[in-house]
C-alpha cells in the first residue's frame, strides 16, 4: 500500500516550494507583471522580495489573514452576500 504525505498539523496550509500558496500567488503576479513590461530580472527580484515581506508580515497571524483583511478593507460588493455575515461598512447595529 502506498503511503501519502501526512502534515504535522491538520490546519497546515499547502506549500509550493518554500512559500505558502498566498505568497506564491503574490510572487507570480508581481513576476508576471515584470515579465510583461519587459523587466524580467527586476520582476523576479521584486516578486521574490514582495512575497518574502508578505510572509514576514503575516507570520503570527491567523491563516486566513488575507481574506480577513480583504473583507475589512475592500468594498463589500466584491464578496458574496450572505444573510449571516453583515457588510464590513456597518459599524452600528440596532437590536
């Protein structure tokens, strides 16, 4: 029987090489922007540094820190409306 990879904790995020998936997506977007504008080396360097800095920034925070920050700071029209979760711009509630 073939054995698979078992993470040390059940809540461990998926990784690609050294980065977690959200860091990897940031790096690829910044690197892709650099490549598409003709600055390949600068795109690779800036993408790597940006992903590394984001990793340092989110260390010690909740795993879904980016989702929470987007919910709080972006317009509520970007997210699916649910009956349970109020819009992020509601500061005062009645009842």
